[in-house]
C-alpha cells in the first residue's frame, strides 16, 4: 500500500485510516489467525507437531502473497517526479536531508507553539522556561 502522504491532501485521512485498518487486520491474522488455524488442523486429527508445521506453511504462504503484492505494486507518479528532481543528488544526501527535515519540522512546530494538546508532539514534556 502506498503511503497516505502520497495521496492528495483531501484523501490523506481516508488513506491513513485504511493503512491502520490493514495493519490491525494483519496483526490479528498473524496471531489469533495462526492459533485458530493450528487448532483447526488439530481438530481434524492431525498431530500437534504436524498441525504447527502446516500452520507455519500457511503463514509463510500469506507472507509470500504480501511479498508478491509489494513486488508487483507500481510507484505513484509523484515518486517518479521526485526521482527526476533529485537524480543528481547522492542517495545518502537525500536520506540525510529527509532525516534533518523531519527533525527540523518537529522542533520548529514545538518551538513556535504549533503543537496543540491533541497533537502528537504533546506526548513529551515541553521544556519549562528558565526562572
């Protein structure tokens, strides 16, 4: 699934909701789903060891489906535009710029009072002014 930030601004909330829902479903399938599958195998008379082996085979098949989907997925057009704009820069320079930009944006929001009580940057204590 492409990141929600690659969507137009008016679709980002729905994209993030779909991303979170898919993540939660994946976590349920990989935990409770595996246990349910193994108990189903055991109820058919398969031994415990063989049931777990087949449960792992089934989970590996699901991972394979996810990997296949990732390989077959296409990049959004925005990614190609960004690649063209930065083709002369080294990958290391782009990674450093992205990391620096993220921290600068976070600290800029905190220092300029753009953090509200409902925003994610309220989770860490705000430095108190010197007295």
